């Protein structure tokens, strides 16, 4: 886990990624660019005069099947898998250019982003990283759905899902300080039920879905090949949660518990947490807990853009 570095990080070179949006089916070309320390994650619509939307809780739009950001009527849709990969890989600052409204779904997981970041490398920046250190519990409950965040060192997530067959109940606990995001979480793919497919297509909600970018579940199990993990479904929910909680603007230091939650619950927790100023404090990551970084390297040259690495969905 690169995320424990006490200094902020960006990508060492730009990354270009092409694909289609899961919900819109729209083709999109995306470029990730290194960004200065302190700038955070900022999306930029190159098809709309480089209109910028920062990845933070103030810009969260209507949330149901995916997490979207909106500012002044401009939309950026399905941000969660990229944001998850950025948090998981310990990237604080990046500009995300895209020429359409929805991020590419790629293979339905965050692994292509992780691979791309590993390919270009990570650059350490000269600014202390701040975390949102949780001081007391903040909880959101809605019917039988629940999510809460509690004080705790590091960043750990306990997630329980209870879906109709063939998924059923799955639970996992992930300690992001100890587990390797790239190996345990990033490969877990999004999923959907064959029985829901026609209804969702009729509603225009999954125009880009195909057997290459989502696990399609029949009555007995996956219809398109083997799972990457026995508990891939709950791992994907953890992936989504990490991406949605990135909208807090900084890495969370605490323990998250989620039961039957989804994007709306995840982002509701972000809003409630940020509003309750007595529930958290900004804290620096201590230098002595810094984990060894395999790919990071020190440089003060913050503005060098190297040639992009091209990757297709
Ligand atoms: Zn997802």
C-alpha cells in the first residue's frame, strides 16, 4: 500500500485511456495528468472548454447506479472506480481530462488504472499529506442499509452484502495499511443480474454493459467466465466504497462499517462526516510510519509531462 507515505504523491507521467461508459455507452478518451501538490483530484471536460469539477463532496450529483459529480449543470459520471484506484495507490493530486460525460468502464474493475499507474510510476511531492482523522462515530441508517465510520488507526473497511441468489451473503474486512489494494481489491469487477438486464437496458441505464466489462449473473452463477475471487462481489463493493469516500477530499483515517450499502449511502456518509466538524480533524501522516515505496521517486520537478502511455479498454 503506497498510501501511507507521509508526503503527497502524483503520477510520474501522464496516462491516456480509452473506453466506453457503462451507463451511457458513450466513447470516451481520458488523460490523467500529474498535478501540483495541494491541488487534489480535479476532473476536466475537454469537450466543454476545459470545465473543471473537483472531486469533493460539494459536487456530488444524484447517485443511484453510479457516483456522479455535477457543477453548474455539467456532469461527470461514474467516478468511483478511478477514484478508488487513486486512493488505493496513494495518489493525492491528478488532473483527469475527459472528452465525454462518463468515465470508461474498462473491464469493470480498477485494475487497468492500477496497472497504468504502476507503468508510469508515482512521484513524491514536497507537501505533508493530510488525512481526515475520525474522532467519533458518524453513522447513516436507511431501512436495513447501514454505514458508519469510527475512530481507528489506518484505514480499514468492514463490508457485508446480502444480495439475492446466487450471490447471497458475503462479508470481508480489509485493512488498507496491510492488504495490497492492487492485488486484493482492484481486480474485483462490477456485476449485474441477467434477470434485470432487459429492464435496465430499456431504461437506458446500461447502454455500455457487455460480457467484457461486468460479471453477468444467471440463476446458477456467473454466465461469462470464472470469478477472480470467490468473494469478488463484496470486494467490488469495497472498491466502490473507497472510491466514493475519496470525495471527502482526503484519505480517511478510521474504521468504516457498511452493510447492504451502495453509492447513495457511501456519499451520504461523506456529506454527514464533512458537515459534523466535531467528528474529525485534519492530521498529518507521521513520518515514522511511512511504508517503503517500491516505485516512488523524489523530484521537485512538478510540471514535467512525459509522453502518455496509451491503453485501450
Ligand atoms: Zn463499481
